[in-house]
C-alpha cells in the first residue's frame, strides 16, 4: 500500500515561536540552538507521511490536532486531508491553553 503524502505548512505564529526559541537558546549555545532547529524542521518534514503518529493534544479536544515532542518543546499540528499545518511550537512546561486558543493563522 502506498503511503499518503501531505504538504507540511507552518503557520506564521509557529514560525515566530520557533524563531524565538532558537534565538533564546543561541544566546547560551549556538550548537544547541542549531540542534533544536534541525530536529524541529526534521520532525515537521516527517509529518508529510507520518502525521497520525503524534498524540492528540489534550487541550484541543479535537482528534485532528496532534503533537510531537522536540526535546522539551511541543510541536503541534492539524492533520488535514492534503496537508499538515504546524500551528504551534511551545515549551512543554508552559500551559498552552492559557497562552492562546488553538487556531490556524496563515
């Protein structure tokens, strides 16, 4: 059976959040920042064929919104018919529900 391939798209807010995390880490260690960036981008890329493997985000109450961990960060995404939309990149210790409602922002 051929695997289903979806386009992976990052929302503006998820891109911004990733940039902020990388900048914060880079202030202490450029090597660690690069490691987190590479892992986040690689993880997102794998969603093109393996999107359903992440757990459902508890705060979302929507089975289409899932997440994978990138070190201690939560990469959250919405699985759609032909694409995967990365909607958030937040530290796992933060209360995501208190930060903002889960939504897409192209």
